[in-house]
């Protein structure tokens, strides 16, 4: 989230304030806080000819850490609750 989510949402907020609604920017920030999926890590690594076993270990560790890191990041960015309009 610190390399992609925050810079991207701040860029849109600063330079294109009416381009995207705030709820969509909040959703983008939430999306960048989530860990990657195991199948995408394996698929992209095997397609590139990389070490699949290492990618699997990395994906498993990332997803286990994501259980604890994701709620902490969301609490840091949004506080105790998030106001998103549902249609």
C-alpha cells in the first residue's frame, strides 16, 4: 500500500480531484492492502521460468502475514470505521 496505494490515491486526489469519487479511491487503497493470491504468484512465476517452490513459500508466508497486517493497515488508514456508499 505504501508503494502503490497511497501515492496513487494522493495523486488522483491532488491532480484530478473530480475524476474519481472518494469511495472509489478508498476501495483502491483497501485493494492495495490485501495480500496477493497464491495462484497468481505461482502462475506468473512459472510463466517467467522462475523458482516455483520459492514463489509458493513467499505466497504462503504473505497470506499468513496478511491475516494480521491487513486489519492493522486498514485501521491505520481509515480509523475505526469506513464510510462507503452502497447503492
